[in-house]
């Protein structure tokens, strides 16, 4: 009876160690690429291009692509939305300022940029793997899916932009404001020398 339990434990222990080492490698890689946003997005764009080429040359997997497009659209809406949405939580907690006299509260996204990149990259990887199985190549007339997705994109983005206008927030950081300094130091120092 001890041998049966002991064999299962000896097999599970190396498997758990291997899984732990794989997770640690993945986490250290994610920690290294976190500050490099431009390179991360370039990599996601390249991955998306590979997926687009795969679908183009396979002449199929349009339903997988449509589902990928809807998923990315939902993640984009979360990326553009504030964490404290006034429409979802009326007067419970802090709200976005709607008047110039109200207190400034910084824009905090519902889905941060890093996690937005993560979910898009994982979605492209999953969709690419799904193109390896003919089961997911459902025959469908793709122009209808494309038209429906474009209409969905228009309606969703229109609603999101109207929400931004209504509650007066901009979800993008343009950067730190800098003010131009005149070279008054140089002109004053030259006048002192005379």
C-alpha cells in the first residue's frame, strides 16, 4: 500500500519542480520586458502579422479571426475605460470630474497597458495554435463576418467616444508637460560683462 502512494509522489514531484521552473522562467522574462513598451508592441504587431499571413495563405479560419477581433475589441474598450466608471457606479466612491472646479483625479484604466498587451499577445498565440487544427476551419462567407465586425467596431467606438466626451476624460498620456524657457540667463550674463 505504501508503494502505490510513493510511486505517485515520486512522479508528481519532478513534474511540479519542472512546472515551477518553467513558471519562474516565464515570470523572469515578463519582468525583463515590462519596461520596454515599444518593443513589446512591435513584437505583438509582428505576431499579429504572422497570424494574418497564416490566415491569408490557409484561406480559412475566418470564424477564429472574427472571434479574435471581437475579443481584441472588448479588451480595447476596457483599455479605454476608467476604473471608476460613473455609469456603472453612480455616486459610489470617487468620480471623474465633470466641472473645472472639481478636484482633479488622474485617469486610471480598467485594463492597464501591460495587461492589454499580455491578453492581445496570448490571444494571437491561441488563435495561431487554433489554425493548426482543421476542426476550427469552419466554412463561412467571410465578407459578411467582416462587415458585421466593422459595424460592431463603429458602434462600440462611437459609444466609447461619446462616453469620453460626456465625462470629459482622455485615456491617453501625451507626456509630461514641459514649458519653454527663454534664454534670459545668457542675455543677462552677457550684459553683466559689458
